[in-house]
């Protein structure tokens, strides 16, 4: 059944994106920050529209796209991130570019791409959604044309991104060759029953897919593009890269590995565990040496990806129960991580608007020039490090606890050690802000009210999740539910023939 | 188990007072220093009152139904979500004889610390925000009967130290702050791993400590498991308790820390470590404790002897107290390692005794350092003539340190020595040796500073301020009361200790 109503929220977002671009075409002298507030409003409508899908029966479009609680979860996350990023960009972009409508349009479309990465239940759809997201980001990274570093970052991102897409496609084609299908549930069934001689092809296919998606979430050793792209991109886009872009990658990971590959976990789980270990160690160790704040966050977020990959590995080592628990905890952690990161970037953007300096040493004396921003940065960094009262403490504890099993205790231990290492470089940032006097000539200044309110709101979010994670955790559990119900369908043997079968009326 | 809701709210109020004070201070403008001081004074006085009430109201055993854990309060936090089962995480507060004593200690030292730092003029507001976070963390750890919240507050107590020492400290403050933070958080990495393992192994789906203690005794946690993970908890907590060879942060940290922070840190925070060994070591993993205690005895004895020898050669007031703290915490660990009722009772007595006496010593050091700006013993001499009151306080604290009968140190060390002689006579002998060396370094300090010709450079020093006298008198009162009338302490602690698993009475 073709039920177009499931796309309504994205019709709103993408339609508005075109509208915004057209608006600047017809009213070229429109204030650029008005466009940002418009985008914010659209994103809010988009988020509200997606609320209507909560708790409805899973509804799929010919088996390729499914709107269930999991999709709704990522719709809300996308809409929220786009809304915050738009507000963050208002001032930043007005000062730096003559045209801004494409920027906001692409931001909305990138958000739609992220949603369908979560909603896709078919490999080609997943791939196309992923490309929608990354193509928008290629442009957004280099959007401020006056800065050469941005163009360089964009070019590097495009070249390596194209390479990773090829890897991903090659992996998909191998899996298609073995299983004869690109639908997740049919792949799951076919992998469970495949002939014994197909091991090498399956392993190579899985590894290539892992590498391709690993590239998008910047897991080491596929992380090389991230620090440069982060450094060259406009600050709000760096925020977008390190939040929604990663979250969507994990949505794809979860749907794919829980739905399609869970029947063949033995073939990939060790690789994911290894990838997680390498990613977190490399990210955290290299972060120590950074002098630029954006690069520091790039490496620190690579470390964060390592922690999140622990969950994917746990899914492979445990049964569906473990997988469901661990994915719920991962979803909760993602929300905490996204909110903390956005809070951090809101503060950094506000500071950068004033000083134009994004080095770590440039933050010196912030406790005196702008104590509120210093507080926001402190809270978000402490949240990353997993200290109590802030989101990271509870969510990381839940995530690691749910992943703990006899097979994976070493990896969980390594993750905890890594989050200890990360505390060191976060403290070095703190040191600049609180223990040194400000640069001469920089007096106490005021933050624009929009960014102030935004920062305070995100700060409250970080504290709320840190102190009372219960309600959100329950929401995350409901969102993770549908992931593993697909596996049950396959076991019940209800599936026969063509793509029509999976749709539920 | 009887629930006394009314008294449970007293415990909650004690925990909330510092946290509320902290939150209030965030919203007070920084230049309103008088208001900041008044809020802190009131909060400190309320805390002292409430914690005294908890100590006094704690019911000692009088035949019939005795339950060591009293004044409980349970609020569901998160349950039946993902891996969390019934009672998954609760804000479960309560006190037993040990934590009632520790709460009193925290109340006394925190109020004394407030009085001592009331004159602080540099970033007063920020100081007290962090100070109350620290105190709140201490109270929370003592009251928590839920592993999640135990660790939550334990971490909360450690983190503010970095900024407290780094901003308001002296003498290599950045080095001392970073070393202290990294070592303490490094210790909590081990605790964190241990918590994951215990939760997974017990398989109860709850962080409730009472339920987990039950699991530790009824075999749900296998002997092999207990022996494997006991070192995680003991070394993790031991870092904070200055367990040799993980004590090296202590002299550096104390040397750098500002007065009130030294007081709370040496007075209360180091006790969190020993308290953690009781809660997570002896109570949670009794079989592991039985197996590893001889090892802890060796390390504790080395610490006791090493600390006092090192103190003998130091020339800085604070380093002497830092090393003497290592030595006294060595006694605490020895007392715990006896696994006998009298030894553990002595250890808890020593935790209290060392807490108040070392707080008094640091208070006095702060009082002279603020005027003299040096802490080198050789610079002083004949101070008795210019600061008689100061000398009286310091002398009494020093003599309590040595273990003079009639002061708290004697009561505590007597119990520990008896316990040690009953179980490990050789180590008992070494402990007495360490006590003798303590007399030597204390008398050396007295002779170099108090007596001899007065250096004219110090003729302008003024004696203690009224605030310092009040603060000192409070601590002195605690020292003397425990020295002459220890029955209330021994009753409360002894009742609880006798019911600890595998403890010989």
C-alpha cells in the first residue's frame, strides 16, 4: 500500500526549504537572520508534526521506508538539531555571507536525509538518504566562500566521502549478490540460511559496509576527514556534523545491524568491537595534542563514537534482549550527547562572534569576560567526560552497563579508561577559561539574547537528563522496540515474495 | 526493617541543604559578597544542626528489634526500563552507625570550613558554589544506599577540587590540582568497572545496595568473582583514602589547596575512600575482603610508617600535615584490614578523629599563612609570644595527632592497636612505632615554630580572628568530646560493625 501520509513531516520541511530559497530569490534584500528564524519555525512545525506518529502502528511504504517509534525518535532529534543550528547560525552567517537562503534550505534537506537514514529498511534507500545528508554537508562545509580553509575542508570531505560511498556500494553489491535482496528482513533470512561456502564474500561485504558507514560517523581509522572538515566548516555546521550527522549514522547502524545482519552476528561482531576500541583510543589520545577548539572537539567526538560503537558490538554478542536494552541506552546517550554538543557550540559561536578566535588559548579568561558562556562550556565538557549532574554521567553509565557482558567487559573497561583520558583535555580547556586572566583589550561583553536563551535552554536540558533521565529513557526504550520486532517477523516465517509483503495496513 | 519517613526527610534535608545553597548562589550576582557569605553561613549552620540531629537521633541497640540502617527514604528514580528491573535506581537514603558518625563529621568540618573562608575576597561566589558541591557530594556518598547514587555523589565530591585548588590555591597549584584530579578520577575508573561487573554478575536489575549486599552474602556473587573484583573497589576507593602507593596526590594536593578546601578534603573527603572500602569492599564483597585483607594490612602499615617518616623530614607545614594524613589514613586501613569488630570500630573512630583534628591543623596553618605568606618551619620561631591563642589550638590538635589520652586520637588509635594486636601482632608493633615517630615530628614542629627567639619579622602578626576562633573551638570541642566521652561514638559504630558480614566480634 502506498501511504503518502507518512511523509507529511518531511513534505513540510523540504517544501519549506524550497520556499526559503525562493524567498531570497524574489526578496534578495531580506535580512539574513530572518531566514534563520524562519527555518527555526519550520523545524518546530516539523517536530510537532512528527509527534502525531507516536504510538501508531508501524507503517511502511512498500517495505522500503518504515515510520515507527524509532523513526519518530530521529525525526524529533533531526528537527531539534536543525532548529538549534539555524538559531546558532543567524548572527554568524549574517556577518559572513551575502546570501543565506541555500544554507538554510540545505540544512532542512540534510535533516530530512538523516530521518530517512533512520527510517530506511532497504539498502538502496538507506544509501540514497545517506547521500542526501552528505551532499548537503559537502556544500555547507564550504559555504563561507571568503575563507579558503572552508573550501579546502569541503574538497577534502568530498573526495574522501566519494571514496567511502564507493566502499559502501561495493559492500552492498556483495551482500546483494549473496542474499539476492536489498530488503533488511530478506537479507536477515537469507543470511541465516546461506550456503556454507559463501563466508568470504559475506565477510568482505559486511566489512566494506562497516567501513562505509564507519566513515560517515568518523570511526577510526576512517576518521581522517573529520578534523579538517570540522575546522574549516562554519561553527554551526561543525555542530551539525558532530551531532546529527553522527546520530543519523548510528540510526542507520542500528536499523541495519539489528534488522539485516543480526542473524549473522558472528561474522562482524569482533570487527565492530575492534573498531570501537581503536576509535576511542585514537580519538582520545590525539585530542590531547590539539590547540584548536574545533579540532579538539573533532577528536573528542571520534572518541565518543568509539563509546557508542560498544553498543553495536554488544548487539552482536548478546541476544535480542541485550540488543534492545543496549540500543535504548544508546538512543538515550545520543540525545544527551547531541544536546551537550549543541550547548557547547552555542557558547563557542557566541564567543566567536565577538572574538573571532577559535583556538583553545583564545578562550582564556572567559570566566571573567563572559561567565555564562564559560559555564555552558564547562557543563557540556563535563557532560562529555561523564561527570555527575550532567547528561553524560547517567547516559554513559546506562550505555556501558547495558553493554557489559562476559565477552565485552574488556571493551567496557577500555571505554571507561578512555573517558578518564578525555577528562584531562577537557580540564585543559577549563584551565584556560578559569585560571588565566583574559587577553588585554577584551572586556566583559554581553551575549545576544537569542544565543543566551538558546544556551540556557540547552544547559537546562543537559541538567535535566543528568538528574532525571527516567522519562527520556522510557521514551528511548519505546523507540528501540521496533528494531528487534523485525527479527521476530523473519523467525515467524511470515514473509513470502515481493516487496509488497512487509507493508502493514 | 522499619521505615521512619519523618526522619528520612531529615536525611534528605541534610543532603539538599548544600545543593540548594549551591543553586541559590548561582543566581546571586557575584558582587553581592555579603549575601553570598550569609547564604553560606546559614547553610553551614543548618547542616551542622541537621547532622548533629541525625547523630543524636540514631537509635543504638537496646535489645529487641535492631536494624542498623535507619532513617530511610526511598524514591523511585528509574525502574522497569531496559536493563533496569524493579527498584532499578532509587534515591534511597539512610544512615547506619558508621554513616551517622561520618555525617556529623561532615557537618562539623563543613561549618568550620565556612567560618574559616568567610573572609575570602577573590571570586567569593564561585568559591562557595564549588565548596557546596563538594560538601553535597560528601553527604550524598555517606547517605546513599543505592549504588548509582553512591557513585554519583562520590564523583561529585571529587570534581570541584580541580577548580577549587587551581583558582584559590597556592604553591604549584595547577600541578597539584591536575595531579590530584587525575589520580582521584583514575581511581573511580576502577570503581566504575567494578560497578558494571557487579550489576551484571548479580543479575538483579537493581542498583539497590541493600539487595546487592544480600547478593554478596548469599552466593549470587561467586567467590571467584568477589576475589577478582575486590581489588578494583579497594584500589579505586583507596586512592582517595591515600592508600600507599597511591597516596602521592595527597601531599601535593594539600600543599596547593586553600584553607577551607584542605580542611574538607583532608577532613572529610579522604574518609569517603575508607567509607567506600567498607561499603563496596567489606559489605558488598565479603569473601573477596576476607581473601585480600592481609594485603591491605601490609599496604596500610607501610602507609602508616612511611607517612610518619616522611613527615619527619619536611619543612613545609602543609607537607607535614599531608604526610601525617597519609600515616593516619594508614591506621584506618589497618583497622579495616583486621576484619575484627574492634579494629573496624577503631578505623571509623579514627576517620572521625583524624577528620576533626586535621581540619583544625589546616585551619591553623591557613591562619598563619594568610599573614606570613610562608610555610617554611625554619622561618618561624617564638610564635608563642605573638600568637598565643594560635599556639594553644595548634598544640592541642598536634597532641591529638600524636594520640595523647583525653583527646580523640587516643580513643581511635587505642581501638585500632588492640584490633591489630589481636590479629596481626607484628603489624601492631609497627603501628606503635609509627605513632612514636608521629610524636617526634610533631614535637619537632612545636620546637621550631613555637619556641626559641622571636624573629622580629613576625612581631606584627595578629592572633586568630573571631571567626577563626569560633571555627577552631568547634573542632576542638569535637576532639575533646570524643577523647573523654567516646561512648556515643563507640555505641553507634560498634552496633553496625558487629553486623558486617564476616567480621569477627
